[in-house]
């Protein structure tokens, strides 16, 4: 089984976020970048298929040279090969077109992507990759088993879980729950050394237009002042909830 894991290069959630050029561009100065958390769950699941079933695992990213340390980390975790598509990832459709070409050229049986990246939170790329490649698709996936050419996937739905089967090729949008957080892997020294010798191939993007454009970024509004109400003054609390908070 050939597996392709899509890796997004995203800011660490603890990073301080700022914008430049009139709030039209993200300021990367001083920002630590990591593997997108949803993708990390998928990569760990792919490692399980590699170790238990002998699958081969490639990772792919759309981005510039600055994303290569993130791909090298994926190689250190255990992926066999890495592919970097040399283009800026600013539009979901554009990214999906690039990934779909890699999927078609590589003949992958299973494509594991995160259901969304934590920077743009578009949540559109896995579904578009499935549509562009004619593959089956399961989103919000929290469980996955593969026997032969049939996959059994469990996904999160409102109020519960849904389990379904699908034939390969399959694209999934994975998330927390695909593996336990305790099973996530930290590269060790041996993995880091081996990653330096593994292939990281850079390919040029296929022609595809951007369907969306970020016009301006805006930080959340700062929280207002806190008002403390004495526990003995219930009427004041009711007035504040009704007249200011509009909660009742």
C-alpha cells in the first residue's frame, strides 16, 4: 500500500501573531513553525500502517524552501520520502490542484490529510483532492483500518460517530482521535540522522489559478473590562446580564 501524507507548515499555536503591510500579510518574524496538528495525527497513523502492514509512506507539502525543516521532521518521524511543491500555499483550490497531480502521478492508494490547517482553517483541501482524483472521501476521520483494498473509517458526526467502508483509493481528512495524543512521535537522534539521507524532492507547480484572495487580516477584539458583582447583590447581576450582556 502506498500512502501519501499531506503536511501543512503552520505557526505554533503559542506564537504571537502580527500582520504587516496594512494588515494584508502575515508577519513571520520570530514565529516558530510546526507540522499542522491534524496532519501529525495522520502521519502517526501512516507510521502504524508502515510498521504493521509494510506500507510505504511519502509526505508532501506546498511551500517554499522555508518549509523543508517541517518535511525533514516528518522524515525523522519515519516517512520514506518527501516532496515539496515549490509554490506559496495561499489558496485552497491551488493547493488541491498541486496535491492532486502528485497523487495521480504517484499512484497512491491512500491519501491522509488533516481536515483543516490551523492557520487558514479552510477545511476544503482534502475534499477537493478527492474530487480531482476521483477517489473516495471520508472527512473528520477519527479511526482508520485497511484490509486489502477496503478501508473501514470512523468519522465524527453531530452527536456521535459513523463507521463506513470504502474501497481504495481513498482520501481522508483526519483529526484528533485518529491516534491517541500519547502515541504522537517525537523524532529521536537516530531518526534525525537518517532523515538527512532520505530523498526530499522539489518539483515545480502545475498551472492553476488562485480562486480566493486574502484582503485583510484582523485580530480578535480585546476583551472588555471585568465587572465584579457582590454575591449579595443579585438584582445588579440581573440588570447587567439583561441590559449590557444581553444574555437574558
